[in-house]
C-alpha cells in the first residue's frame, strides 16, 4: 500500500473542507475533480463562478460538488475585512488595505477563511511562488503555541522501498527558511519527527539525520559547527528522539557506509528524516531525488502552523494537487486531537 493511498484512505475517515484559490489554473480544477471523485475532501474554489465553470467546461473537467465563492461578492467579506484589520492594524494595516488584499489576492481570502474556521485548510502554489502562499499565512495564522520555528518539508516517495521508511522520506527544510540558525535547525528536526508520526507512520520510529558535508568531524568549519551545535540542542530539547549529526548523506542512509564513517551512530544508516543545513541544500536535494530517482514529491508542506496550509511546486500535476489536499486533510484531523 503506497503512501498517498494510505493518506487518502485516512482523509476519507473524517471529511474536511479545503480551499483551492488558484482557479485560473487548469491543473487546479483537474485536481479538484480528482478530490471530488475520490471523496477525500469537500472543495471550495475561489473566483468568479462564470469564469471557473467556463474554464472547466472547455477542458472537460467535472467540478460538480465544489462550492464556488467569489470574494468580491461574498457575504463574509465585511467580516473578514474587520478581522484582518484588527489582526494587522499594529503593523499599519487600514480597513481599505484589508479590503483590497481580500478582494485582489485570493490567498488572503483563503487564509482568513481558515483562520476563522470557515474552512479547514487550503492548498496553493501551482501558479504562484511559495512566498505568495506563505506570506499571508505567516502574518495571519502564525505558529502553534510553543512552536518558535515554522518550517516546510517535502514527503519524498521513492519507487522502491530500499531507503528510508519503506521508500518514504521527510526532507526539511526544503521550502521556507533560507539559512536557519542552530536553534532553528534543532526546531526543524523535532517538528519533522512529529510530521513523520502524523503522516508517514504513526507507529514508526522517526530517525533524524542532521546533514552536512562532513561526518563526525571529518571536516571543521563554521558550516559544520552549525550542524554539530544544532544536533546538541535538539538532543537537549528532545532527548528521546533518535537523531544524529553531523552526517554526510551516504552515512545517513546507507548502513554499509555508516559502519565505516559513523560506527557509533544510533541511526545505523537508516535515517528516514533528512534535515538540510540550509534552503540551498534542501531545495537542490529534493529536486535531485525527484528528477533523477523518479520520486514523487509532495510539498512544500508546512509544519508548526496553527492551521494547515500547504504549498505546491509550480511544476505540480493535478494528481500532486489531489495528494496534497489529502495530506492537508490529515493534518487538519490531527490538529483536533
């Protein structure tokens, strides 16, 4: 049973309502069609109904069952304007600015819907850069209580089960924090272990590798010291977490190499969570895995938020969108627990 099938089956157990704001993109409408046909979520589409229906009809897409909301005509608009103004007035927001954002930027409208409980989550990014999805979320929804570092991760599903958790890895941070400091890297590692239990294997053991170009002191620099110190901080914050670093990738995921380079590592070359030292490494790493290993990449998914909102790669397919919608549903289910 593959990863995304299990996620979709879990999503069906408690149907959630997910917003897709990028209704000018045919892939998004096709993704909505898949979700509706598989009955993994209720779908809200944002935009002008006539335009959405026309685009769907032209492309032979069935979106019957989706709710369409036009922010310009929504009865919730005035409420959202007042709420957004109250949330951001200390940062210089006026009511006119709030109204303009909510009627010209569908991600702000979606964020307010989720913030106020009128939907359970939203998925965006097919036709917009990551910053367009995450900016309103970080301004309005913010992090869970006690979470200092909101971060992004990919779930990577390899075509074979040789590595990771039967072929599944979490890659973090691969979509948000450009150059996390030691404390932030430690937070990312701990939060990634929670995402593993939530989405990959509730009964499994998160095995976290703090990656570097060095293994256990084989090189010394400011870059390697950041990872070494982050590992120490993570151990202090979560002493029961199976985590090790600094490790080169091969020492993290190949037992034979681990025996030579890191014989005392508790991971023993069986890591299923890879924490990258910066966004350069994380982004390059996931794209290499996706393209050269023909892995499925779901994300960037957000962790540490108070409500579930997830980004998409602009190279995503309709099937990818449907998969991320299901993941968002499962995150929403877990947030109630």
